[in-house]
């Protein structure tokens, strides 16, 4: 019993280390999962080190190395070397699984066993005459059908019978061709070949082709009692083909990890990169949610400013910036974000927002300034109309101001506002000139009226003096 204690201690230590390693992998794998996903892990000991192959929702996705801390193997070359080393250590090689000469004879024997069941097929071909002549089309099939029995059928049934004969011949030929190709490929199999996978697939393709053609022969009414019934019913024995297919399939499947090692490494590499993105998104989610909350507030402010501007003016630039800002905000997906993506969002979103706010504020200021200027000109016009309601020039200015008011109410483009403002300024200047003219004219009238009054007074005074200075005549007494 005392001799077992060291071994038990070693076993216990190894078990604890393995349990710790598995727990570390569980902790390391969790950030790589999307919400609702689950994972399983499988331990692979490669080169004396523990690796865990993690499958997420049933798909092998990440390989975790456990030496020097748990880490995902994300380098494609490292993954390829790792898979190759595991295949080597588990003796998965072409040499180990390709059939040797004795095994090739056995596989070929399976196919020959099937070939023994083709007797009635050959008998049917001989009864028609296809054992001596080919039957590729109606013309060659007419010539092949030279036996007395066949001649009677072709004369009685014509093209209908010849078509059945042609199908029979083509399928029989296909069976023979695939058997020959199968034998050639089988005996050419070599560990030194660079196309072993293709060759094994070709062998399986030959067997599938033979079985499909056999089915066509068996269903041809030329040998069915319910049909023409010219030949005895052909029934094949498929056991040999089934055995040959199973043997080759087993070898191919055993070698498939070797055949697909590079492809598997590439898939694992791509899936690992995708999962690294998921992990980064999971870690970045709290920051993303905060950034999106701040952006939502800014979006509301910017859109309020834009809506205010668009209620006053018609601006394709402001409308476009508003839509772009909406799209930028919607594009921040906190379920699939990254720190780099968040930085890019901040830069883009606030750049668009700044441009929108600047354009909207500029448009609002320009509109309100122009509107205020127009109201001032309206007040100036009212005063002028009170002075000279029927003056043609005043009426012309009034028409211009009314037109400018209509243009301003029609939501002009911001680019039009400087021109409208300039025209308002022109009317203001013109009204100032008219006012000065009217005041000057009124002053002149006052002076003229005063001078006239003085002249009249002087005339009256002179007349009065003249009357007073005229001598009176003495009366006679």
C-alpha cells in the first residue's frame, strides 16, 4: 500500500491541475459568447500540452492553449502546425489508411462479386444483338438489333423499342466503364500521390454511378414483365458494391482530417477572429451604452435646431445632414461594438452634428435678422404712407416690400437670404430719401405760405396808408 501512495499523490495533483485548467478555460471562454449562446470544450493533449477545443452552439470555434496562462490560439500558422502535430501523434497518415496490395485485391473482389450478378444483363444484350454491335442512337440500334427475335420487335414497335434498346445499351456500357475506371484508380493508389483525396472520392463516385445505372437497367420496361418483357428480368446483387463503398468510405473519413487540415485551420482562424470581435464588443458594451446615451441627447438637440431651421427655410444641406446624423446614431450597435468602433463613431457623429448645428444656427440667425429688418421696413413704410398715401414711388416701394415678405414666408434657401436682405436695405434707403424729399417739400410750402401772408399784410398796410394819405375836400358853405 505504501508503494501506491506516491502514484496516488501524483494522480491527485494532476487531477487538481486539470480541474483548475478546465475552470480557467470556462472563465476565459465566457466573454467570447453572445447572449444566449452556450459552449462545450474537448481536451486535446498535443505535444504533451493541454489544449481545449471549444465549440459554441455546436460549432468548433476556438482553441485555447493552457500553458503560460489560458489564451486563444489566433495565429493561423500556429493552428495549422497544431493540427498537423495532433494528426501525426494519432497516426493519421496516408500510409496508415490507404489499402495495401492485399486489401486492394479484397476490395476489387467485392466489385467482381457484384459483376457476377450481371449475367441476365449480358443475356439481354445478346438476345438483342448488342453484344456484337453498339447502340448509340436509333440508326446504330437498328443495326444492332439483328437477331430474329429483335427484328420482329423492331419491325412491330419501331422507334419505341429502339429507344428502350438504346437506354439499355448506354447504361450497360456505363456500368462497364465505371468498373474499369474503378479498378485502374484502385490499383494506382499510392502514399506518394498528391491527389489521394480526389482518387478516393473518384472510387466512391464510380460505385454511385454503377448503382444508378443498375437502377436504370432494372426499371427499363424492355425486361419488365409489366412492360415489353423482351428479356428476362435483370436483378443485381449489390452486396459487393456496398462492401467496397463501406471500405473506401472508412478510409476516406479517417483521412479527412488530414485532407482538410489547412481548411480547418483557416476556418478556426476566421472563427477565432470573429469571436475576438465578440469579446471586444462585450467588453466595450458599457462604454458604448454611455456613449450612445450622450449621443442621443446631442441628437435631440441637433434635430431640434435643424427642425427649427427647416420651419423657416428650405435647405437640402440641413435635411441631408439631419438624415446622416440619424443614420450615424443608428449605426452604433452596442451588441457588436469595439473601442475602435466607438472612437470612429464619436469622431463621425459629432463632426456631422457640429456641421448640422452650424448650418441650422446660421440659417436661423440669417432668417431672423432678415425678418427683423423687413419688419423695420414695414414700420418705415407705414409712416411714409401716412405722409404721402397716393405717391407713386411710395406705392412702388410698398409693392417691393410685399413681394419680399412673400419670398420670406415661402421658406427660401439660406443662400437667398443675403439677396432678400440687400433688397430690403435698398427699400429702406429709398424710403429714407423719399421721407427727406417729403419733409423738404413740406418745409418749402410752409415758407411759401408765410411769405405770401407777409406780402398780403404788406399790401393791406400799403393800401391802408394810401387811403389815409389822400387829402379831404372842404365843403362849401
